[in-house]
């Protein structure tokens, strides 16, 4: 049994402040895109095989194995399984690849389970694995999310928009970016409507994490300045990937060719419904 697991871009990302629990309160439109990993489950002695990224750890800290362990610990029952992951989404790029893989593992386990957890309990397990995992587990399209990323505030149709993604080939640590952000503490509970519109911005941005990401990795700031000479790129998540929305596929192909010619790794992608 196999699933295609999409990446996402943060169309915008606003940090409202640091909560008492140590997490940051955010408002962000999460938009799935057609850059996907492929995860296959089969029955057999427990194992994980990863193709497409030689540096990705196969030990117990891998999110797929962590998802399976958490699912079984929560009460899910299934025979031993083997995982085969074809990796296409860059690691440490702010595209949510690891979170999408974890969510896919939970979905596949629920499908083959002798005793499934059910959607509600599985969603709780998803949140325990990371703030972005519930978005991928829901598989419900583009959403405005609040809290630490787990709270759905609104939805919108972003489908079939052309994006150009630019990769600096740098891995950025999300915890380090948030630590460098030095966000002020939230004075009180923030209403859902704070600092956001329930309609998506017509163009991507802003991303409040950019200055912190540039601070911990000056090469990323240099990369951003370089590509922004060609188009108004915006960083997604905590970095390091940048993207820009194009009016037409033809415009996207022209920009792709221009950046490829100067040695910048790029892909053309589409947003998903």
C-alpha cells in the first residue's frame, strides 16, 4: 500500500508572540503542493528503507518510525510492517517533508490496522509528533492555521497555482530559528482573528521568521538577495526554501530557466486542492 505525501508552503507566516508553554503563537496559510515523497507499507519484519537521500537517518529518531511507535503506544494494533520511502522533498527546507511522512505513516497504519485508533486519537498522536503533522494528517487542502500550527481557523481554494521553488541547498534548524527570533511574550490569550485575515493574501508573504533564519545562516540572506533580483521570492516555514507565485506556467518556465542558467536549483510546482 502506497501514498503520495505532499510538501507545503507557508503562503504567509506571522508570529504573534511566545506562549507560556514555550511554543510560539502563529498565524499562517498552509498550502499543499505537488512536490511529494512516496511512502509504501508492506508486511514483514520491521524495517525502514529510504531512497533519494543518503543522509536521512534510519534510526529511531526518524519521524516515520517515531509515528509508528507513538501509534502503537496509543493503542493501535497491526502486524509488523516494512516502510519504503522515496524521498523527493528536501530536508530542512521548511516544506514539511518529515511531518508529511509521519502523517502518511499514521494513515497507512490506520488502513491496515487490526485495531485502529480512529481519526480523533490519531490526530492527537499526530500533534505529539510535531506542530505541522496535523495539517498533513487532515489532508483537507489549504488552511489558515493558528496556535502552534494545530488549530484550523479557515480554509480557501489555492488549487492549481504555479509556483517556482528555489533551493539554496542549506538545512535550517527550526528550533534554532525560533530561538533566534526572540519573540515577545504574549500578554494574554490571543483571539483567532488577531493579526490575520480569513481570506488569503493575494501574494505570498510576509514571513516573520526570515530575519531569524538570516541571522543564524548568513548564506541564506545572500541567497535571498540573489534570487530576489529576479522575482519577489518569499521563504517558506523556517527556511531554507524560497518560492514565488507566477501568473502563468509560461512565466514560471522562463524564471526557472533563468535561475537554472545561473546555477540555482529550482523546480516548478503546482498547488493542490
